[in-house]
C-alpha cells in the first residue's frame, strides 16, 4: 500500500492539519516526508502529535540530549 502524504504548501497543512508558523511547518514536513519515505503512514492525529512535540517543552528530551552530549542537568 502506498501512502499519499497530503501536503498543501500554500495553506501550510499536512494531512489536513494546519501549522501557522512557516519554520515549524517546514520542520514538521521534513520529518514527516523522511518517515513517509521509510513506510510510515501518518494520520492527521500523528501530524498533530508531531507538531505538539516540536512546539512544547520536552524536559525528557532535554535530559536525554544533555546525557548523550555530556552536559550536566542543572
């Protein structure tokens, strides 16, 4: 089965999910595009979740980043 990723650049939507900020739109689109190329079949809810992760503070990701790159938690 082939997934058709619906990206509307003019209206900045991915799978029907609108992303107002242009930079965030392209960041999410890039991540989605790469994953679709590997077989992922995202839904509108998946895009919403990707947007949430891209825009909300993720303390566990920051902690992991610091652990991986040698920075100490404050």
